[in-house]
């Protein structure tokens, strides 16, 4: 499609005396966040070093030391023992390892344990792993419903278990939702699982940088974390896997990482991951407060400009990620909104980036009871370390006009 | 951007001309290939990737628009229905009319864009600069000219259209693609109907319409064979008739007519295909004002067909609508209902209409 002379209806020029934002506005930190300079420096330095952490010689020992120190730092930050940190290539791999590996291990120990209890709003890395187990491994799945704000109640979980406690292999409930930012009562849910001695996995990818996340204090059996959402590089993550829990490996090979995850350890990425984790945890409380204030202003500006926009998920507070705002705009298509904002150099998302391409109604919103139209007409704004007030103002300046235009384009 | 070389070069040319260009790939088929339901074909199909790569190289934004539903209703279903009526539709033409220059154009305009730019091989009359009324003109590459499948567009649609490839040949398009570093430079042309993956139209229609056995007869009513569904035939077709006995005179037989109600296919000698007078419905005039009397012009009766001298006259049809009566100077063969009759003055499209009937030169008995 073409505009004959540049964008005829481009970015609003006069913006009411507000300072012009500095270049592009990035409100998609839930997709990926920018690397902290400290993490970048650590990774760059490590990339020039030689040595496989599994080698026995001096170069290998040096690399091993980097990996183990990083492991200790990450373990400390998330209330785990160093041996409970299993490095992976990222969140998707850690979710696959948790879901498939724990399911296989449990079923191998007791063939009657063939049932998975999973919330309907999981990330696709969990969702599709579970679908795969159902399709190819004969797993039975109970998809647990959520409230209209996306929460799973401990009573709901207990009810699902009680249908047949001895058949449950694994429970998986994400810590905070990647689309609508709803935070689950993980400690309470894990406590229920513990009563029945059922392994409990939680995808904590979105929570790990913004909420106090701990393996020990949550009572979870396994937690998924990844580096690139908290200021580290893409391509490295970890499954925090409680001691004494067996998981059947998904990747077979050299037997690294307790024999659970084979593959040469990526020392530069792991070091940068640890640096990012340490900084994120150190700054977490202040940063969460700062992001929540910006997020609240974003909600105020968007709802002022578009009065019929509805905030999806929990209201601002402990039930919602501080950096997340997720709206439905009646009469609009999410991808039209995204395109119009992109043309004004504002980056956001219609949901999980994996759904990008052909617009699909979000399975998260559908599970929360939204109809297909509302699910399609949604946008997620996610804030992070680089977000400043000018970014929020830039969005506030154009969102009204953008929504109006998207409405004219209809569905 | 389809993922082919034409739309990639068209986008590059539009961007280079200084326009603000956004690439759009249309997801037109439902392709449930993963655990997600519905269309996620874009993530697996090579064409979408090629289109995205081309947009990256050109340096323009790129989006996939899911028009599978509209496409199914307006193009695929129309295609099936037309065959069921004994007609021979042109789905590319319908797609231009209903999807690219309607659904896509409407959405684009609402979103703030001025025009839809495509890689069709056709030109807009350079004597009439934009903005304002446009006239469609054949491509300089006669062999690749696509004005026939665009002739259904109204002048309003043409005002919002851009065809940057009309003044170069297909070979030049490929050379230019290579020069611009577009990986699709050597990608083969697509020929088949895009929604029939294996190119077997008859099999596709059988899947859609089911088996409908009927008779194959000669013009005098003599039964010469059976068929599995009259939709598998096109007027003028010679191959694949599966006739049980040869013609008395030993000459090849052709499909002369398809009668969907009685599900009868009539075959006969080639002369039976000769047509001098054609009726066509729903005329669209983009290249001139609707004429009040007979017009002498050239008429093209199928894609890549030879234009023929004719006299065309708008008349009022039996049902009260506008109808075009076309008298050919010389008989033409293989005129199929459902195809477009496109009227040209030289290289310029005057208008088009859908063929609804053809009078054979003489009854063949």
C-alpha cells in the first residue's frame, strides 16, 4: 500500500507543549528488553575467551569457573541451590523440559500418573508441549479455567486434583501472564500441590524481573526463567529444578547439567545472564515502583483518550505486573492499531509475539471470557528499564486518533 | 506482496519514487498446520517469508493481513458456484475486483493510505496523471500483459491503483530484482489457480461439488458418453472427454455447451464453437463514458486471448439490467460463459463485462 507523499496522516505534529519524545518509543519489553550495559560488557569480554566449561584443562577450568560463579549468583537471586539451576537455551526450552521431562519421569515411576493440570492461559511453550504430550504420549489434560481477570483460584486447583489425585503427573501454572500481566497466587497454588505431593511447575519468565520470585519460598518444584526479559541476552535461560526431582531429558548428549540438559554450556551468555539477574534483583523494588507509576499514567492517558477502552486483567496492584497494560479497543483490530502505532514509531504488541503474522484472537483473552471481537481488538503495552515519561506521553498523544482511524478501517 | 518477483519489484519501485510504502501479504487460505487453530499459514509458507524478506531488503514495514474469510466467500466459493452453473470463471479477476481493490483497498484507505500498489503487468494511461480519472492500458510486455484481469476495476478503483511494472518487461523485472538484491529474482512464475495446490481443477471441484454423473450428447441428442460432473468441462475443451465411441466422421469433438440443470455436456465438431454474437452482463466502463450506441472496438474473450474487432452495443437485458451485445467481425472459437469480455481501443481498456451467452454461427446437426 502506498501513500503518495509520505504518511499523509503521520505523527501528530503539535503535541500541546509537551517535549518531543527522543526517537522511537519502545513499549514491548515483554517481548524482549534491551540488554543492560553491564551484561553486554560481561558477555563481550567473555566472548573473546577460549575454553569449554566441560574440558579438564586450564582453559576449560577457567570457563567452568565463570559458569559456576554465574550459577551461584542466579541461584542466590532466586532462592535456589546452585545445583538446582539447569541452564537452557531460553524459556521455551526450559518449559519443554519441565513439562515433558517431569511428566515422563513421573509416569515412568508410576504409569497411573498420566494427567496434567494446566491453566488455559499458559504461554505457547507450555501450551503446545502439553498438546504434544496429549497427542503423542497419551497424556490426559485438564485445562483449568481462570477468572475474568485471568486468575486461577487455589480452590479450583484443589477441585481439579480431587477428581483423581493419584492420576496427576504434573501441575503447570504460569507466575505472571505474558499478555495481560495477571499474577497468579503461586505460593498458595504450590502449597495445594505440595499437600498432594504433585510436582508444580511455573513459567516465571515475565515475573522474574518485576516480582520477588523464589524457588524455595514459592514452594514450586520447577521455575522457568529467561535472560532476555530482564536485561540479559537472547538465547539463554534456566529451569530452576528442585533437588531430588527427576526430569527425563529432552536433549541427549554429553550429559551436562546433571544429565538433564546436554549441550556445551554457553559461558558468555550465562555470565551476562547472571550479571543481568543480579542487577535486576538489586533494582527490582525501586524499578517495580517506577514502572507501576508510569504504567498507571499510561492507563490514565489511554482511557482519557479512548473512554470505551477496557483494561484487561487485574487492576493495578499486587495482582498485576507493574510493567504491563493491556487493553481492548472496541471496534478495532489489534493488528491495525499496531500498524498505525508502528507508523508513528511506537512499538507495542497484540499479545505474544509468537502469534504475530496472521492475527489470531488471543487464547488468553478467550479463556478470560472475552468474545472473539474483543480478543482481536487488543493491544499490550509493556514497560521496562528504558521506559520514561516521554514514551507514555507520546502514546497518549496519538492513541485517540489511531483508535479512531482503526475503527474506520473496521474489522 | 505475494512473495513473487513482480510485487517485490513493484514495492521497491514505489518506495524509490518517494512514496511511503507498507508491504502487505494476504493470508488467503486457512492452514491449520500447528496446534493453534485457524490460519497460521504465514509462519510456515515460503511465500510469506519471501515477501517479508523482500520488504526487509527494500526497507519498508511489512504486515500479513488475514483475508481468508473474504477470499473464501468472494473468490473460492464464487469459483465453485460458477462452475456449478456451467460457467468458466476467472478467479484472478474476481480476486482483483473483490479482494485486492476492494477489501484491501477499503481497509488501506481507512488506515490512511492513498492507494494499493501491485505487481500486475499493466499501465495507467500516462496522459492522465494522478490524482484523477485513470485509464488502464496494456503492459509494454504483450506476453505478460494482465490488463484483462484488471479490466473489471471501476474508474474509482483505478484512481486508487498503482502499477509500477507496466512500462517494463518481465525479463527487465527479473533483472531489476537481481540488481536490487531481491532473492526472489529467479523465483518461477506461478501459473495455477492459487487455491488449488496441485493444479488439478477437476479434482478440486469434485471435492467441492461431489460426483454428479450425467450424459455427454451430440447436438442432435445422441448420447456418446457419460461424465462425472458437468463442472469438469469448459466450452472449447477437446482433451479428456472420455468418449466411448469416435465421431462418425472421425474428426475431433469439442465441448460446445454445458447445461447445468439437465447436467448435460454437448460435444461436436470445431465449427460448432464458432461464435459471432455474444451477450455479456454487468458492464463496467473505466476507459470511456458508458456509450449510448454501438462502439467499434477490440474485444478479448479470455486471458491471453487474441483481441478481435467487434461492434459492442449496450442494451437493456431481459431482466432490465444493462447488457452488452457484442458482434464479432469474424467468428471466434471457444467463448465460455463466465469469462470476461474486455473491450479495448488500441491498447487502452474501455470496459469489461461478464459473458453470459454466445450465439453459435450455425446450428450443428
